[in-house]
C-alpha cells in the first residue's frame, strides 16, 4: 500500500493511508499509523471509523474521489459503500467474501466450542508467543456480517473494482468471483501469480488501481461535459 500511495502521488492524486488498530490497511484518495490493539471482527465499527475520516476531510474542503481497502480493509470499504453512498469509486483488494471461512487456520478446528466455554481464544504465533485475543463478541461480529447483503446494497452508480492475486493462500481468489456476482457496477481484475501481500507484484497492483481511478475520472468528466453541452443546447433552443 506504500507503493500504491506513492504511485498515486506521482500522478497528482493525494492519498491518506492508515490502518484500523493494526490491521486491514486502507487508502483514502499523508499517512497515519493507527493506535490501539488488534480487534478481531469489528467490521461495522471500522466502517464508522472510516466515516469519521471522510467527514474530517470534507470539513477541510477536500474532494474524496475513491476509497481503497486491502484484506479486511476491502470488506470495510464495501460495508461503507453499502451504507453511505457518497464516494463514487471503491476498490476492494483481496477482501474475503465468505467471512465464516478462514478461521480454523488461526483459531483451531474446535474454536466455536472453546470460545463458548471460555469466552475468548488467545492466538499465538509459531513460537507460542501471544499475538491477540479473540472474544466471543468480536467473533460473532464477523460471523454475522452479511457480505452478500452489503454487495447488493451498493448503489449502481458507484464504480467498484475488485483485485485479487491468483496465488493468494490467505483469501482464495474464488472469493473475488463472488463479489463480481453480487455487485452491479463491478470490474474484476485477477493478478496472475500474486500472493495476498502482492509481494512480487507491487508495481502491477499500483498500475491497475491507478488506471481504474483515472478511467473513472475521465468517464465522469466526459459525462459532465455532455451534460453541460446539453444544457447549452437547450438554452439556445429556448432563446430561439
């Protein structure tokens, strides 16, 4: 996402980059590291955090043309778009459609039973060191977040791009196909060979995002020009 923000900056597009309490990196079309501890789930709360950031920039007379989210951030920008129809371009990078999947690898196969018994699960790394705690409340937040309903609620005038790596081992590329099924004004781009972090495909990722943002801008400028011409023609006709 650093490469992406830098690429946008070179094209004269300022980007505000931050993460949500240590995860789910997001770019607002300037960098800020988030504070606080990691929280599992909390998609809806993070969408409201995003709302606060957008409102802050609008109060400072900044035009927001796009929001971009990676991984969990991809889900957050989609949830935001489904609730607030005020950003014309949304880019979801490697978001997960099936939120009920992908948990066993981190929490264990019996995670539902253990979290009901104890109220939480402590996640450790390969060295056995504590990383973060998953509470029953945060787990249920993830399980009850309806991605399909959110996709169907996004306004058809909102232009949405989903990007996914074909070799993503964290979120399978087939999830990207689900977004394409349920979002009306949608474009899908699969980057061949890319992993979840786009380790060897940073420049390609940045190029795909930049091209989409510029294309949407050009389309809207053309539409505005046509509307202006139509108003002028109607005015002339009225005078005649």
